[in-house]
């Protein structure tokens, strides 16, 4: 696989080797965090534009992309610690965390645990805004076990990506091919363990009740046709209802909904999202 940007590596505390893209310059640094089983290039349509105004850094989370694949915990706390150590290792200042899906929940967790490192945030279809009861968890874990028995890792990944986009376009095929290529390079059992660990982390380490503690300005972006949030198996509600309820808990947040796009709002509505980010950052 050939990345369109130079790939750098940083060894953070605990010898966790993080692959990252570092493009552009500016007083502000945008640190992009991808979602579940994804990689840094899911931000390509944003970096290509925003690098003209800001320093844009996109990381591959541990266990993903070109970063190391040690037997990590894959918890939200672990990922937040990794992001914090990465910021400190590169001595980044004026950091705007930009997170998508699980990356949004990681950004929120990072901000809650290390508020001094974060200036503000942009959250694209963030996880963490849904409440999961004990019954919800039991049902969801049971459904995951059933899916694991009847589908392969490749089939599961294809299905998730298909549900992530409202309108499929040809360039999404490259993302699919890249992620499938990474998936095939994992040692036996590692990919499934990572997915299960990440999902458990999102569900068992909620941030919803702590949102009121976040003072930083936040821009929240959702596609109106998000196929993954809310969880359709468990929650009979709408994306906008989930988003608006969470926004009420955040002291300094703005919500924007984008019509005609799904979970990958930063990809499907990239031009409008880029404009919104630049306006938000002033």
C-alpha cells in the first residue's frame, strides 16, 4: 500500500510505536483520530484542504494501520493515554482534537483526563453519546458472538463500511481495499480481539455523564443519514435526537447536521465539513 503522504513514526511512553501523517504548518495543530478498525487516510479529504491553514497530524491508533500491533488493552483509557503521550512526545501546542466515531469518544476521554493538553475539539459522528443499560450490553454482546460465528472478518468489515456511507462513490473502494489489506496482514485472532476490545471499551467506559465537565469549545458534526448511530439493534431513536441530547450536556458545544450523508460525514460532506472547521477555528 502506498500512502499519498510521508509516514512518520513516534515511539511514545511504553515503547508504543505510532505511525502518523504530518502535513502543513500553522499556529494551530489539528490532531486527527480515526474510528474503529480504520486508519489515518480516512481524513485525506480534510487534510488536503486544511493543511493550507493548519498543521494537520493524523495518527494510526495502536493495532491499526501502520502502527505497532502489540497485545494492547484497546480500552478508551489506553487510547486516551496514547494520544496524550503522543502530544507530549511531539511537544504539540494549541491542539484541536478531531475525532471520528470511536475516535470522537477517544477525543472526549482524552479531554476529560488531560484537559491541559487540549484547546478545543471537532467531533465527527462521535461515539459515546448513547447510553447502554445492563440489558443493552448483554443483548449486544450476544449479537456480536452470533455474528462472529456466522461471518468472517472480511464480511464483517465490508458490512460495517457499507453501512458507514449513505451514498457510495468509487473512491470509497480504495478505503475498502486498504483496510482489507491491513486486515489480512494481522496475525490469526488479533483483528477479532482488537474489534471486541474496542467495542467493549466504548460501551464499558461511557463519557455521556461526564460531558458537563468539558469546558473546551466543541464542534459536533453528524450526517442526517447516519447508519451506525444510534445503534439500530438496541435503540429506537434518531441520530439527531442522540446528538441534541448530548449537546445539552456540553457547556460549550455547537451541533451541525449535514443532509444526504451518513456516518463518514467528514468524507461524504468534506467540503462543507472543512468550511465548518475553518469557521469554528476562526
